[in-house]
């Protein structure tokens, strides 16, 4: 199974929340994030080492097209839009 990971979850992972860290360790599917999530994480960066840590985390995942994210959030045919975005990336 593939997952679209939201900013809040990535923040919890960066903070070391055990349940979130375990999820990332045990997940076998592809993890996706949106460009919006990337921007939200980087805007909140306070220093270079924190920025590098975030970028390293994002490198382990794939960026999903913005329109698929919008469709998922608006619940407008989310599965088809998400699958289309995955095939195109």
C-alpha cells in the first residue's frame, strides 16, 4: 500500500514520536509527500542541520503532483487522481 504523508506526521517523525517512527520503519509501500508539505517543513527550519535532516527524510519519499493532493483533500475522485499522479511521476 502507498501513503500520502502530511506535514503533521512528518513533524512528529522528526520529533521522534515512537508510533510514527515505527510506522515509517514497518511500512513496505511507497511514501509520498506534496510540494506544499515540503514548503511547510522548510519554512519552519531554524538552522542548516535541521534543513538537511528534513531534506534527507524527503529523499526517502516521492513527491506527488499538487493536483492529486488537492483532489485527495477535496475528496474528488481521490483514488483515480492519486493513481494517475503516481503513474506520471
